[in-house]
C-alpha cells in the first residue's frame, strides 16, 4: 500500500468519480508516499498551515498503472531518511485503487500513533 494526500474537499468531489488524481500541470506523475512516516513528513511540509483538513488515501499498487519508485527531488522532507524512494504514479489514480481513508484533523494523530506503535 502507498499513500496519497489531498485536501478533504477535493476527495469529496472526486469520490463518486472514476479518478482521484492525474498528473497536474507540467508534472509527469502523481506524487505518493511509501509509508506512514513519509506521508506525515510530506503533510508537515506541503500542507502545514493550509487550514484545510486532509485525507490520506491508502492505495493498492496493483490497481494503479505505471508506479515507479524514485528519489525525491531535491531530497526527502525532514524526518524521512536520505535515499528513501517515493512512489510516483505515471498515470491517473483511479478511485478503485483506494483501499482506506484516514481523514481530516485526525490524520496527524493517526499517523503519529502508527509510527509510535500506540495502536
């Protein structure tokens, strides 16, 4: 399972549709995270202070086409070891690949508890 982060309102709009995401703008792929620790680090860097609730979607890689593990460019976010490879989805992320949802303000608590082994 890999993790894809997005604002909760965007997920609510995408949920009844066939696709959650596709490469945006001049990107060739959709960014994802390899594990909970990396997803938390990405959330802290990219979404801290946005004011929007987030959702972390667990994605089944077998339901996605074109997943490649590649280095973060320019490097991984703080808290993620150097050399960690991130899954990049070269194509759309279909809603059928979503296996779990971890929503809104509870995202950080959920990920922190998973990382600390509390649950």
